[in-house]
DNA sequence: CCCATGCTGTCATCTTATTGTCATCAATTC
DNA sequence: GAATTGATGACAATAAGATGACAGCATGGG
C-alpha cells in the first residue's frame, strides 16, 4: 500500500518533532506546518491524506482551520484528528462539531495516536474490491481472491495474482517488462526487469495444470501479452 | 419473542437505578454504563436493541456518543432515546440532529418512558436480531449465543463468536485485518492489526476439535477468508 | 469485598511462503 | 554460427503469518 501523507499542524516544535518522528517511524510521509497559513500552503501543494491539527494555534485556531477545511470542496473529505491539551468535554464537543473526525488529548501515547491514525485512514480509504473478471474459462475474483479455470482452483502467489488480474483486465495488448513493473510492482519499486520473466514463468506454471499457460504469450523484443487464443 | 436488551447510559446512580428497575420490571434485559467508554464496551459485548442515553455525561457527552454511534456501521441502526434534563427546545433539536430517535425530559414518568421504549422497539422490531446461520455442519445462533458443529458444542469467547458470526454471514470473501477490525471491533477501537491474527488462531483452535479449523483460511498478503471447502 | 477464572491485546519468536537475482541453457535472429 | 533475447532451476534473503507466553482487566462467585 502506498504510504499516506500526513500533515501535522502544530506550533510547538517539540511536539511537532515528536509527532513527526513517530509518524515517520510508522512508515507514513510527514508534512509539517506551524500555523493555518503554512498549513494551507502545504495542502495546496501536497494534498495530505490526513491532518493532525493542534487545537491551539497562533493566529487562526485549529477549530477555525478545521471549519475552513470542511468548507472547501477540495479538502472537506480529508479526515482531521484534533489534538487538544485539556480533556474538557466542552473542547471535545466543539472539536467534533467543528468538523474534526477524532481527537486525541495531550499528553497522548504514541501507540494510541498511531492506532487512531491508522483507524482513520483505513476507514477513509475503502478499497474498491473490483469485479470478477473472466477470460475464456478462466475466472478471477478479487473479492474472494480466488482463480478458477473450468471450475478448478488455480493456486497463485500474491504477485502472480496481481499479474494475472492486470492481464485479464488488459487482454490482447503487449506490455514491456518496464510497463509491467510499473503496473504490478508500482513505480517506486526498484526491481530488475528480468524478474518479470521469472514471475511470468511462475504464472505459466500455475496455469499449466489446467492447460491455460498458453494464454500468456511472449512477444519477442517487446514483452508479454495475454490473449484468449 | 426474545426480550430486548436495553442499554442505559447514565452517570447518576439514582436515576440509573430507577431506570433499571422500571425497565427490568417491564421484562426487558438491562445493561448499564456510566460513561461513553463503558457504553462502548457494553455495546461491543452485548449489542443492545435500544439505548437510553443521558444528555449530560462526564467525559464524552451524550450527543457526541450518539454521533459516534450513528457513524459506526454496527450501531447506526440502534434506536436511541435521549434523556435531557431541561425541556429546552434547543437541546431537543440538537439531540435529534445528533442522531437520537426520541427524547424524554427529566423528570420523566416511568409510564411515559416505558411507553416510548415499547413504541420505539415495536417500530424498530423488523430488525432481525440475528437468525441462526449455518455453514456446512456448523451452526451459530446469535439468540442463544451458541455454536455447534455436527451437534457438538463449540466453545468460543465473545470476540471469537463475533468473528465467526461475521465470517459465517460473509462467506468466501476475503477481508483484510483492517476490515475485520472495523467490522468486529468497531471503528473507534484502537487495536493492533496483529491482534486479528491472534483471534483468528483462537477461533481456529476452537474449531479444531470438530475438525473445522480449515474453514478459516489465510490469504497471504490480503487477509482471511471463511469458506466451506 | 476479594479471589479465581476467563478473556484480551501485545510481544517475541519460530516457521514458512514468497521474492528477487543469478547462472545457465534454449530459441531466434541476422 | 555468433549475438540477442527469453526460459528455467536453484538459492538466499525477506516478509508475512502462526504460535506460545504473559500481564492487565473484567466478571462472577463465594
């Protein structure tokens, strides 16, 4: 999964650093801002996936910023976690009413904060499972993560599954190894092009028992193609 | 008909007792909580059919709790009756907007309260409290909170029970740990994803004596799947 | 009220499936 | 038949899941 970008809006350097450290540690990308203005700037440039917002900010307060964020069509769907100093009920209510999706009271435990961040992100990014795709007698269902050929189960590793899924949704077209790397492994992966060969072979091997290995075709000098012929 | 479970969320012991007495008297099951946290706990364990919610609560207020309840897929259909101290219209509106289905102002007459509760339950009755579900030789009955395999009782803890129930009602589909956390633990719980593994193991261990542990399948890289194969 | 018991969530550790890379072999191309 | 280009089998590193242990709580009896 592509790591999410998290914007920290916090004026106190010490806390900002603490947050940044923990969040980076957890494998997320971190953006920082000390006030509402720089927050907006960051948002325009980077469009974070989640915002950690300090309740008290110099100038425009966190609550106001949250309201602004909610009012803007571009940002109204970004989940906001409010950081409040006191655990006062009034604050909590206001925080939630102001558009924050969750709040954490300082001092907070890194564990809890990270858990809340993850929960928020997970809820907010409903993965589209995708429809069952078919090619000839081959069927692949992302929802159940199963592949069958003429009703017989086909065993695939994760990478081969993704590879076949891509092929079945992009039939008849030739893809170079580089293109396949981008599509299946993602653009940031640093993997040898030859590795594609190996996975192609593994996919073929998995399709061999049901005599469908010939669907994965080599186009010499160009790459590979999936075809129902 | 199975008597309904009613959760009372009220911090004042005197009122809580009064409510509990009346409601028990009327033949319902009573659950109690003094604040939002213990309310959530009760809900996770017992899933009430109706919630009586005090407007003013220490910590997270009743309004906020109501909103949270509405936001969670598991609880969003549970009818909520809000208890407000003052009869102010503003409060009432807010209470209703916050997701409450009805409100009663304190001091209230037990007669009136019970009438409203019954009306609410009656209106909301068509909600299937959970039919007995079966998968192969496995049977799970939410009503009796029992699980049997080929007639042999299967011992499960509360979490494993909910997990199995979810699986049995969502057969064949793969769920990521994150999705299972949302579905079984609720969206507000902050729990490690690895914890899912442990409960999966416990569920398998419980199903092992009846040789049905293989129904809970691991889909490497994706999550888990329940399947009758 | 206190203790026994059971349930939970978390860790640290162990196991195993999957991955990426090579070296080598086979085929095509010119 | 030399030079490319792809196929394959082996292998070590890695990542992901399974498992056992454990401490904190909650629950329910006594």
